[in-house]
C-alpha cells in the first residue's frame, strides 16, 4: 500500500486536492448563468422588436383615427350644409302633407259637439302652426252669457287649449257675438 496515493476525504482541510469537483460545479453554474443570459438577452431583443412593431402599428392606428375624425367632421359639415340648404323646402313640403292629411271631419265634429243648442258659429278661421298644432279663430253667436259659459266648459273638456277671448259685441238679432281663439292639437 505504499505505492498508491493516499485519498484524503476531508475536503475542508485540503480543498485544492479535489479541484475537479470544484471546476465541475463552477462550470455548471457558469453554463447556467450563460444560458440564462442568452435566454434573457433573446427575450429583451424579441420584446424590443415587438414593442417597435407595436409602436409602428399604434402610430398607424392613430393616423387612421385622425383621418376618420377628419372625414367625420367633413361629413357633419356637409350634413349641416345640406340641412341649411334643404330645410325650408322640406318644412314647406311637410306642412303641405300635414294640411292634406288633416282630418276636417274630426275637427268639425268636435266643434259641433262643443256648441250648446242655441249657439252657432258665425265664422271660422284656421291657422296652421306646427306639425300637429292649429290655432282656430272663430266667432260664436250666443243668446246669453250662460250658454257661452257652457261653451267654454265644453271647449276645455274636448281638449282645446289656450282659450283667449278677443272681443264681445251685440249682434242685430240680439245675440252676443264672442270672438275667440283656441289651440287645437290633433292626434298623430
């Protein structure tokens, strides 16, 4: 046993004698660090390219949004100009359609319902205002104030609004002629 090398298992007292294990562990740790460095570097480079691509796409999207806003404002300006140019003829046409579609039978039926028996209409002047609103100016002959009060009550019952008494005169036949204006809204 004198020919062989003596094996010293106490690594703490003689560390230089087991250098292979030390270099092996150092190589493994170094290789792991290099591997982590390569993987981390590739990730940084890949995300750098991705962020550059995202920034380029974002700038394209912002340019498209700006162009769309510009087109939208141009369209709104064209719509406003078309409204200015065509609003009056359209309103006139709508008024004509409203007047043609107006049910005179319903209005005259309502007027007939509201008149007390001794009263009669002397004159009637309709005046169209809005889409469903008409102002009626009429003169009603009534033998006395009581019949006129009944007429006023019925006017409000039938849905006429804004009753305005304009004048009151005595006719040649002894009837009191009331000149009044009411607002009539038709059901659309």
